[in-house]
C-alpha cells in the first residue's frame, strides 16, 4: 500500500472522529462563497460536516455548511481552503500532513 495513501487515510479517520469541526474560509473560498450570494462582512464561520480523500486528483476534501446561513446548504471544497479552529488538536495533524517530508526540496 502507498505510504501517502495510508497516511491520508489515517488523517481522514482522525478528522472524522473529531467532526463537526469549526473553521473559517481562506481567501479563495471566501470569493467562491460571495459568488454564491453570501455577502457578510469578514470571513464567515464554517462547520465542517465530513472529510474525504478524493485521491491524487483532488487530495483531501471536505463538506461544510456556513454557520450563519440558515438555508441548510452545504458545499464541497479542498480541506486546504478551510482554516480550522486553532484550539482543536486535530488542526496540528492537518498542518503536519501539509508539510513536505524531510529531505524533499
């Protein structure tokens, strides 16, 4: 089994155990949400509802809802576009996953 695939699977499993997660969108995701009619000031709070691995083509993805939006709509975006709440220990696992392996330049 591919080590990276195994590592991503473990991360997905740990993230799913911590759901729902709270976070905020990064700039590209804010632009996407504004195109969809979300016109609040600042970055809205997001609730991550699910995390999954889209493979080599997409990487780690998440399904989220906007906390301030009462419509119940959910969206799918790369997990890298969501800044997870800092006080959650799972955030450090995601940060470690995004770092390049030692010796890779």
